[in-house]
């Protein structure tokens, strides 16, 4: 009797050399070849030469003028 266990939720994929390499508990179990037509990415992302690129620049965080206030009182 053939016994199979569903492991889909335990499989992890990493993009390497134009393919998604599939891992189960750190062991390579297969791969999915990628081509220019396969990935459906959100706006600002692009699949090119087997890699995913982002054209979005993360928003910069404003830095405070000073990390303390009222230094003229002499306690900082």
C-alpha cells in the first residue's frame, strides 16, 4: 500500500539560477524552472534573467534633530 503525507505547508522555495529550488526541512526536493512569462509580480517588481528586481526605493525615515531636548539645562 502506498502511503503519502501532505507536506505542502512545510515546503520552502528559494530562487536560484532562474528556478525556484524546493526544500523540505533543509533538504532539496526539487525545482521549478522560471521563464520571463511565469512570475506575476506586483507593480514596481520585475523578473529579469532569473532574478527578481525592485524599482521601489524604501521610504527614508526622518532622523530627529537631537535625541534629547532641553540640553541647555545642563543635565544631558
